[in-house]
């Protein structure tokens, strides 16, 4: 899928209220660590994640709205001119109505601005960009506000309680809950536009691929206040890398043959290193933020790009590959050219 008239006009993010270090996380898990004789320090050592954050008293809609207000402050597009709002996080305020409708109201968007939720695990934000970009390219809309508000607090609290109180856990069975301890939080917002006048970058194209035979490797269940997740991390890594490798071949043929920057989904050091090696990409091109923020779900890839932009690490004509992977398995690889 190629685009000729789609641009990223502005980007912004909202940091979590509280950061929890990996050492602090393991202290919370002292009962199960001591019972199973697990080595303290293994969490940061194996993942490269030094901390992850959470929001204390904010709903996903409010997290998204905070990031979106920053985008509107930066943007030449006023709230009254936004044609579409898509809320793309895993986290939601409730099942009904859409979390997008709450964010829409908080931002004071016009009643002509359509809004809906689009959720696809960690790939939601890139899927939302794809949907919005297609509408902009077709001339159906002129602008779209893509937002996400991920908050890991319910997952962290439920996981710590479960692991500390479940006496049946063994060193083997606890592994499927290990990924829960890496999950972080963030709000991110992008303004997409058909107008290049004040744009940061052009959205050039996208390739997508799926392997739904892997849909059982990572599953979350519960409600908005008590989420639990079980992950076969080793098998998920193998399947995810295989899928990414196949899709990157398509990306190189149809979007960018080579890139100056890589922005991947932020899982941890092992995933990052294996992905870069498997795609034969130079590690110096890679941008990461998992060490501070952990795995922030749908916010991970756009958060990393927003931080790289904020730090002026991207220059005119640089080509960026946004490599998104979400459990399911699905992958979107989005090509962006900096202006």
C-alpha cells in the first residue's frame, strides 16, 4: 500500500505518573522469588528493562487526551478542523461506549469529527495510521488524530498478587507470566494530514502480514481493572521474528529498499537484537526506549519515533522503518520519510 498525500503533521506523548524499577518490581515479588529460589536481578538482566511506568488515577481516554492536547498545541490544525479520531490502545475505559467517544468529548472535537476504537494488541496504533492514511489518500478526509492511552497498573497489580499467592507455581509454570512484568504505560498522539506545509514527515507506504496460527501464544483476559496475560515468550519470539522477516522482504521491495532509521516494537533487548540480526539491519540505525518505559503496547512504536524526533535524531530526507508486531500474530511495517 503506497501513499502520496499523507503526512505526519505533529506528534506528542504523555509520560506515566510513576516509574517502577526492575529492582522494585522484584522486591514486590519477594515471596514467590524466595519460595522458588529465583535470582534477584534476572528481570533487568534478561530484558534490558530498567523501569516501566503506570498512571495512578487516569483512564485510557484521559491519558490519550493529555497526549492529544499536546499535539493540538503544536499543530496548525485546530480541534475544530479534525475530521477523524481513532483510539487505538489495548486498554479501554469500558466495553461500551467506545473509549474514543470519551476522548472526543474531552478534546472538544466537533460533532462532524467521526471517532471509533481500533484495537489490535500492540499493533493498534499502526493499524489506525493505516486506516486513516487510506481515507486521507482517497480524499475522504483531510486530517486524522490517532491516539493511544496504555496503562499497565491493573496488569502489574493483578500479576504481583497472583504470583505471590499462587502456591502451585513452579519455576517452569511462572515463565508464562514473566512478560507481564515488562509491560509499561504511555500516551501518544499523532496528527495526520493531507497538507505538507507544516509536516514533519511523509507517510510513504506500508506492508502488512499475519500468522494467525500463533494466536494462542499470547492471550490477555479479564476486565479494565483486572487484566491478566499468559505468554509463551520463546515461541512467540520465534514466530514473530519469522513473520517480521517475511514482511520485511515485501517492505524492501515496495516501500524502502534501505533505511537510515529503524523504530521497532519495544519488547526487550533479546527481541531487539534478534530482530535486527534476522532482518540484516545495522544496530546503529535502531532507536529504543524499552529500557526506561518497558513494553508500552500500542504506544511503543509511535512513542519511540516521537522521542527520536524530540531529540532531533532525524534529519531531512531520512527514511524510517516503523516495524510493528502484535500478538495474533500481525505485523505492519510503515515507511516514513522525514521532511
